[in-house]
C-alpha cells in the first residue's frame, strides 16, 4: 500500500463500533491506502484518559512498539509494513475525531521521529472549559460519562485538546499536517471552540487545512451529512499521501 490510515469511530465515547464505519473509508482504500479500523473502550470503562490510552497503544504498536494485547502477529506485521512504507494518517469523526486530535499528538510526543505524518479530526470536540456552552443533553449523555463524573475546571482542562495546545505540550505535532472538518451550526459542539482551536494550531505553526460546513439539509446533532465526512476523509488522505 501507499501508507496506513488509522480510523477511529464516533459515538460520543459511549456507543458505536468500528464495523459501522467501513463504508466511510472505502474511498481511502480505493487510493491504495491500508486502513487499520479500531475500537476502543466505551462508556464508564473508557472514561478519560482510558480511551486515549487505547489509541496511543494502537499507534505505538503500528510504529513497532511493544503491545501486550496485540496477539495477531501477522496482522501487526502488515500494519507495521504499511506504516513504515508510507507513513501514518490518524483520523476519526466526532468522539473519534477527538481521539485522533488528542491521541495522535500524544503518540508523536512519545515518538517524535515516528511515521505519523497527518492528523484528521472531523467535528471533534476540542475544548470543554466553557462548559456552559454545551447543551444539557451533551453534558448528561456524553461529557459526564467521559469525565467519569468529574466536571471540575481542572479535569475539563486536562481533557481539552485546546488546553494541551495552549500549554505547548504538542510542539512536536506541529510539524505534521492537520485536517479539520467542522459545522458552523453544530448543535453538539460550540463553533467558537473549534474556531479557537484552529486559530491556535495556525499560531503554533501547524500546516492546517480546514473545511467549514455552514449548513446542510440535516438539522440537529453535528449538522452535516455522511457524504461530507467521506469526501473530506478521501481528500485529506490524497493530500497526506500524495496522488496515486
């Protein structure tokens, strides 16, 4: 293949499964890019930082690191071969987008010389500190579970990619390519937080390609269609790995 894409599904950290997302990255596979489609711990057992740790473990294993739970040597040999050949793009949507923009920089911090070259975040929550900007539904159904019931300012800051960026924790990741997809009418994620995160990446020197969806036919939720996710992912992969 021409490289490896690691895909992380969404579901608000409380539901979802990798098998549901196979159609999303069909256009990526058609470009000759291998996809490692992963699950992670959900609900209370996957509360922060456990699901982030799952992503970091997969990315470490893909880069040749030790992985106690990676018990399929043939699979991981192929994964590492694809990664070494063309590099790694880490991508996800919604909660998976969050895990991409949080887990990939953490993996880069642990291995700055590793093959992670691109980070794709599609409608990811990035800053939980303005808690009042989130709806009660999002707070009760998703955030409270992911925060393990601790919505203190300190915990919300630690959970927020925007805070890590502001603290300079991800300086090594600023040399990678970033691709973000947002809806300006997202009912789940305050657009001001996503716009602020984008500005922070650019201020830190990251190469960022961002696409904003103003509105779609789908009201509520993230206010964008699956086709936007598919098209953005395929375009990001083409730019990340180069044309066929």
